[in-house]
């Protein structure tokens, strides 16, 4: 029997939480969250973190462990998740990782190098260039220095573009190369499961979930953080649109529409990223029996009775 980590990925709103919990319960196992925003304790509604009821019976880790005021990145996640994995494999044969953060999951599965500290003056220079020349000038510079990451980054997000440029200029190497090279071998087996639904079904779920989040208090959660809207942890769908609403750019109804639209766009981007990986086995979230058969076949571990 091989120690096995089952990595469950998929777009936002597809049903990863419910599926992950069902699979983990079947193996009397535990879950490591691979969500780059659910790690922040102040924003459980906006990140659709599992509720206490959903987490009953299955321990979740790396969820709500940091503050939005903390800096946290994919390299740190890799180190934290590997340390937990080593500990948990002393008592479990099969573990589960659930999330939709592409970089976090790739860092865990394949490794990521520790990135250098950024020269504050360089950051100031790039921020000044953004002010004087605009985002398009920075995009073109990134395209020249790292054409691979240029095709992957959210080009509308100046913080992401600037961060990639900082790494390129500090190291003299493409950011994408540092993120993916070399591929590290893990001392355990990794099974990658992808969840997807018919696009219309997925988009309806996303739209409904946004309304559900608003009903649970997303507006109040965002309003409490309005003074800290500049934080990178809050530069995410749901909060960006509400902050703009509070700043007078449009009304609340329009903000909700934009959260729904941008969530759908993000789901499409996630699927494009995951679809490039031939290691992923794809299932509808309801196909629990088929997923369990795959895990048993690949790991040799029997379902817990």
C-alpha cells in the first residue's frame, strides 16, 4: 500500500467542498485546504469557506490560520502543507487536499523555488511607471521578459503584473521559470481529481452562490475591511466589487452582478489552467463511487469500514 495524497481541484462553485468531505469521510481521513483566500480568518463568507457543520467529522487544515494582514505565498503553502503531510501520514494512508488555487496546488505537487525578497526601490520605480505610463506599458515589458507567464497572469491585475516584473528584474530570469523549475519528486503518490459540471449548470450554481453569500453577510464582511482594501489578500472577486460600490462607482445591485460575472470568468480561467494537466482524472461531483474506485485502484487502500 502506497501513502497517497488525493488532490481535488476544480472551478469555483463546482462543489469541491462537499465532494472532498464525502471522500475524506470514506477513508476516515483529513483535508488540507489549498485555497489561497480561505487561509485568511477574517473572510470566511467571501471565500465560501466550509461551515462548522460541513467540517464536522472531518478535520480541515490551513484554513483560517492567517490574517489578511499577513503576507503568505505559494512557497510558504508548499512548506506548510508538506510538513502537515509528513505528520498525517504517520496515522493515515490516504489524505486529501481540496481547493481551486492553481499555483498552490502546483507548488505542492511539483515544487516551487523560494522567491527573492524585493528591493523596495524597485517596487517604487514600477509603481511610478504604472502611474506615468499606465498598465499597458508594464504588460508589454512583462511580455518581453516572460512571454510564458504573460499568457497566464491576469493582465488586468496590476499587482500581479508588477510582482512578476519584480522577480524578472531582480533575478534576471523569467518568473515562470522560477515557479516551475525544477520539478520536485514527492515521497508519496499523488492522485489528481478534477471536478466539473455542464457549463450552464456551473454558472447557475455560481450565480446562486453569490446570492447566498450576500444573504450570509458578505456585504458586512467587506464593509468591515474597507479601510484595508489595498491589502493583497482582499484583491479578490467579491471584495473588489463591493469596495468599488462603497467608493461610489456603482450601486449594490450592480456590484452583485459583477461578482457573479467575475466569478464565472474566474471559473473559466481555472478550468483552462487545470485542463492543461494530463494527470487530472475528471469527474462530475456526484460520481463519488467512481472516484473511490480510482483511489482504491491507484493507492491500494480500501475504503474505511
